[in-house]
C-alpha cells in the first residue's frame, strides 16, 4: 500500500535564481517549502550561473531605476550578513546614444542615485582602458554580484530553515484542483496548497497543466506570450593595462556590455544578439559572435587583449517587451521571463513573489500578464 504524498505549504517548480530566492524568503516566513529543479545544484544550463552579474540602476524607465536602487540596498544587506564577498560596487559606465544616456541620467537621479555625465575626453582620462567617441555616464553605485555565491546563499538558508530542495529531479506531471496541487517526479509525489512557477527558459512547459483547472487559468495560460530563448555567448578577455575596471554598457545597435570578474579578467558580450534555441539542445559556440565581440573590443576597449581566453553561454529567456511576468492566478504565482536582465532584482522580486503567495496584493504591479510595455531607449533594449 503506497503512502500518502507528503504535504507542504508551497511547491516551487524551478530552483534557479528566482526560485531559490523565493524559497529562502518563504522559509524565513515560516512556510513549509518543497522545490524541484531539472538539473544538479550549481549547474550551468540556465541564466543564473557564473561569478558575476551586473547590478545597476541605469535604465531609461524610472520604475526599473527605483527597483534597481532597492535591490542594491538588499544586496548590501545580504553581503554584510555573510561578511562580504558577495557584492562589489566598483561603479559602472554607459556610453553611446546621447538621448538614451540623458534618459538614464534622469531615471537614476529620480531614484536618488548619484551619476556624473562626462565628455569623451574626461572619460578617457578616468577610464584609460576604453576608447570613447560619445559622452559617458558614470554611476559610482553600480557593480557586480557573485551569482554562484548568491544562489548558494539562498539555497543554503532555505535548506537550513527546513526547505526540501530536490535537484536533478525534473517534474514529470502536475495537477491542480484549485485547492490542492499535486506534483509528480520519478522519485516522489508531493502536494501543496500553493505553487510558485519559476522554470526560466523552460517556462513554456507544465504551466498549462498547472493552471488549466482553476478559475481563469485557461485564459491566463492562453494569454501568456511566446517566450524567446536565445543562446548568448559571453567571452573572457585578459587586461593588458593595470587599471580598475567598471562595468560598462554601450548603448547603441547592437548593444555590448562587459564587467570585471573576481579573477581579474573582463567578461563581455552582445546584449540580445544570440541565436534562438531550444534550451535542451545546445549548439556549438558561435564563431560569428566571437569575431564580432573580439572586433568590437579591439576598437573600443584597447585595454584588453582582443583575443578571447574562453567563452561561456548564458541563456536569455524573455518576452517581446523584455519585461518580466510576475502574476498570480488562483493558487499559482508565476515568475518567469527574467533572462537577460532580471538577476540584479532577485532580492526584491523574491519578496514580491512571496507576498503574492501569501495572498497580498502588489499595487501597480508592473509585471502583470496584462501590463503595458515599459519604455526603452533608442538602442531598443532595457
């Protein structure tokens, strides 16, 4: 005779960046949480691996600038709680289309963040590793967070607080009566009253069966736009001059970005320039992307050897407007579409998701299913 499924308050389907942060937040509030992820702990198959992610408030949209400022404060608290090593605020620069830089400056100031607009000559003196032809917007309260360490911190704290997190254990099937969610894997069956759906690049799977039997669920699932998953190639370069490196974003078409790594390299790549892929099928590294990034670095960042040392892949999983989807339907909270620029906001978004799980509302939620697309600058990206 089989035993009854183990019961929980919340089941989290997908324990990447947001799922792990939500597990930490919910367990800290005393809820009994179980989570499942398709891959091993600390895997590199999604969007949350590696030792660095940019944290910034540099957005043309004031909402994102405020969200970024709040998130940086939360990262500071987390960094302090572990004695440092999680967050590095070495500053960041944006350069390129002047109108976009002006809009970013206004947004940052509206969010209470310090910024300084430099002409190309002054910027060249301050940042000798670059070659500038446009004004440069300097943001001293900007930098990087160690993604691997952050994920480990969220998971360790959730586990210590009693969460059951199961890695390398894909969810095979789900059902939801509206009052009770049943989740089946090859190993176990569990039940929970509420679910958090954070499957990242795999978000087009399982959602229909999770919501189809609850009020409004079919309409919700039918209205979710197609998720685009792209294979974004990022490359690592060796500096040839001894200088502090800020994070950087070139605001133009195409858009390029870069950031220093803990081991002294510079990581750089194109932003939303990758090939659309199935996340389960990884192509060989894109030789054209390597050439394009290398040539751009040769022209614009002469302080590094333009021949890449190595390459890695970061999946972008995003919607056409590049905004996130964080919404509740019945007893399910969906948090997807963060690939591309969502990691920096995890502490704040996890709190918002946890509030929705517990039945609270999010006044003026900018990430509902039926949202109005947010603004972008002339470069076309967030």
